[in-house]
């Protein structure tokens, strides 16, 4: 969920009019049908599952998976805000790296 703003938004392909979005968990067309709330819910679910392995991950719930995170738009933020968000994302990626092969980590990355 937190990474979603960094991923390209759905693109209309020339000729077919197909809307697609990159995804770890879904096909490109399935991912394009998911709204920000659904992706947020998936990421939060994955984080909750990973917290069973490492309770210290709970801090990222407030930092990157708050209710307002699903409406966060990078393009409308200041450089200072983006630096803080990028640092938080980097810390999250480092914290979940031991669990990258687990499905809950894939949910967080989605």
C-alpha cells in the first residue's frame, strides 16, 4: 500500500484500450481493477501477518499504513514530506527483508 504511489498508474494501451497496472499478486488487468482502498487493505493485512513474526513492524502501521495513506499522492507533496516518506519506506523494506519469501511480505509490497 505504501509503495503504491511509486508504481505507475494504470495505462491505457493503444488499440486495445486495456487498463493495466504492475503487481506482485495479481495479473496486470486484475491489478488495474483494484482501487486504493483495496490495495491499502491488502498491505495492512500483510503487515499484520508479519507482525506475528516481528512485533517491531507495528510502528509502520502508523507511519505508512494509516487510513490517510490510501489517498496519499506523491505528486502533490513537498520535497521535505517525500524525503520522510522515502526514509520510512526504506526502513520498512529493510525490516521486512528477512520475510521477502513469505506471502505477507508480498502483500505489504503490493
